[in-house]
């Protein structure tokens, strides 16, 4: 089922991009906040992603993202509360192994060089959490959204900062603060 959704989304966005005026590519550095429902605290894994965007006009576009973790989020003496009862875990690590996203992007220019924008789409995130002796890998595909600010110091370069909700379900919430750089071509 997930493959069908991604295929339909890719075909739709590709057809939309065929008439695109501008394209850009860039890279984002992510500091995530990883929180499982049974955890008393969150951890902060870090990731990097590349992005490719098609700007159809000054307000609307689409963006595709692909990323991977570069640093695990770690903590010690974490209180977890599984169905079997609360216990202390001596160490806990979480990593963002793979990030894949497709987003619609709506922008509002504030000045010629500064804009605010919102993103909404679908993201698939593969994560691994590690407790002593156990590695558990999960993949979540969810609605994802965010908002940010973009500054254009010149015609081809953009620097951005954004907040993203990557995963939000009953068991897991992953948000990120991203710092990005992109170039128009």
C-alpha cells in the first residue's frame, strides 16, 4: 500500500514539475527530538538531508527530501514505562537511519530577499533505538508538516531555518529543527 501512495505522489508531482519555472537543490542539517510514548525523556539524534525543489511560481512549489542520520541521540538512566511495568534502562540510543519525504510548499514573500513558508506532505522515516542487548528498527510513513523562514542573499542562494513534524503517532513523535542551504539552477 505504501508503495502505491509514493508512486501516485511521485507521478503527480513529476507532472506538475514539467511546467516548472525554477528548480533548486540543497542540503539541510537536522537536530531532531525523538520521543517514544513509554519514555520519560527525549533524545536528540542528528541527520543530514538533500533536497530538490521545483518552484512553480513565487508562492507554490514541491520539494523532495532524502536523508540519513549522522549522530545518535543518547541518554542514560532512562525511565521507561512499557506494559510490563516501569523500569530504568541504563543507556538508550536512537538514530534516524533514513528519511524520505515529498512535500507541497507554500511561500509568502515578506520582502524581495525574505520569505516565510509552510510544507505539508508525506514522510517515511526509518529509526533504530538501542537499549543494552536489543536493537529495534521501525519504519513510519505519516503526514508530515512544517514551517520556516528563507533568506536569499543573492539570486541563486537561499539560507533557511525551519521546524518540522516528521512523525506524530500514538507511539512516537519526531520533530526537527533544520538549518538549510540551497542553490537555484
